[in-house]
C-alpha cells in the first residue's frame, strides 16, 4: 500500500503532466497558426484578396481563443498544484477540482486579454494588415 508521501508525489505528478500537456497544446497552436497564415499569404502570389484576408483574420481570432483556453487551463492546474503541494499527506484525495474563488481569478476572458497573448496575436493581425497592404 502506498504511503501518504507517495500519494502526494503521485498526485503532483498527475497535475504536472496535465500542466505540461496544456503548455504543449498552446505551443503547438502558435506554430500551426503561423504555418497556416504563412501558407495562405505565400500561396497568393497575385496579391491578397479580401477572402484570404478575411479567412486569415478569422483564423487568428480562433487560434487566439484556443490559446487563451489552454493557458487558462494551465493556470488553473498550476493553482491546483500549489494547493496539493501544501496539503498534508493524509488529505490527498487525487481531486483535480479547485474552489470557485481561485478559478475566477483565472477566467478565460482575463487570459485572452493578457499581455503575452495580446502582443502576439495583435502583432499577427498587424503583420497580416501590412502584408495585405503591400501585396495588393
């Protein structure tokens, strides 16, 4: 039978694996976003038409929303990790739930407008706008 310390370490490992997956998903989304945008712009040698620009803006917004979702989930599980880290070994229940007060601080909307994501995706929108201007 596992001891309390082993249970605590196993629970922390489970949470860390989830955090790693969320961070990896966010990283992959950024890569796919850049790849798709570059392909859309690169395949239009005759200049960017309005349809391609519109589709590109929609793609940027969709990837921004997904990235914010994964980052919000990552932050939620980081908070859960901190909760489990300070728990007594006898109180380890392998729960992944947080209390409502902590999750409210990590709302998707707040993460969506966070500085790192805003700078990245507004930069992409600006780059797309400049590309559309110069490639017409």
